[in-house]
């Protein structure tokens, strides 16, 4: 999985997590992810600058 695919996969996962209403722990258990990974990507994607359209 390349960088762009990983970013897209985690963007989808974060959207799923936020809409699930589950706790981090419960969501991670259900999706075979670690809380560390979820927190990392939540932080990474929340600070990621929006891409500008040229």
C-alpha cells in the first residue's frame, strides 16, 4: 500500500469512527486497529492542510 492509498484508507476509517458513536477502544477492537494508530491518524488528518485546487 503506497502513501496515498494509506491516507485514503485512514480517511475512510476516521470518517467511519466519527460516525459510529463508539469509543476508541470499542471501534479499534471491532476493526482490528490499535488505539495508538487511531489517535495518530486522528491527529495527522486534523492538522493536514487542505489541498488547494490550482
